[in-house]
C-alpha cells in the first residue's frame, strides 16, 4: 500500500512539474482588465464597463440571475455604479487555456444604499475572459458573486 501511495504521489508531482507555467501575460492582462473595470465603476461609467464585455456576454448581477440583453446589463451595472463610492478588486488566480481565461478576484464595494444608508458589499468573482483579435481581454461571463448560491 505504501508503494502505491508513493507512486501516485510521484505521478501527481511529475504531472505538476511537466505542466506549462502560466504565462505572466495572462496575469498582467487580467490585472489590467480588473483595473479598467474598477476605474470605470468608480467613475460611474457604465459604457466603459460594457466596452470590457464581449458580444453576447452573460452578466450575473446576483446569484442565480443571468442577464444577456445589453440594456438589462446596463441597468444592473448602473445600479452597482449608483451605490458605489469606492470599488476595489484584487486578482487571486488565473487559469488559461488558449485565448480563454478563468479569473478569480476578490472585490469590495463601499457606498450608499438607495436610502442613503452606508453599505459595504464584497465577494469573489469568477469570470470567463477571452482575448479578442487585438489581444485585449473581454468578459464572456461576468459573475461577481462567483460560487455563491441563489437565496431561497
């Protein structure tokens, strides 16, 4: 049994060592994407956020709700922008496959609710980003609440 355990461990280690290293470009490009997103949200610039989206993007404004129409997405982004005084995001990890990335980042939004009460929202986003023909990353799926389950 010990030999089997050691062999399995050796196989996993060998596979990990043989795997290609994540290109630093993917990390830098994802950081650039999130910096542009945060800047646009902090300026209440919904059009600039939507410019970071690929055609046919899916936006998940709350767990279990997926929006695909540009006007619905603009409305939901407008609500986030209206309540946000400060939005910060920090990239946690990136997984790359060809021109597609899965990016996970932690974010915090500090601002005011519609009634003026102070709020702080935070989450971990799980986004699918794809390189366009000019090399720029665009969101294909923007899921700011990541793996959070819908409220019942």
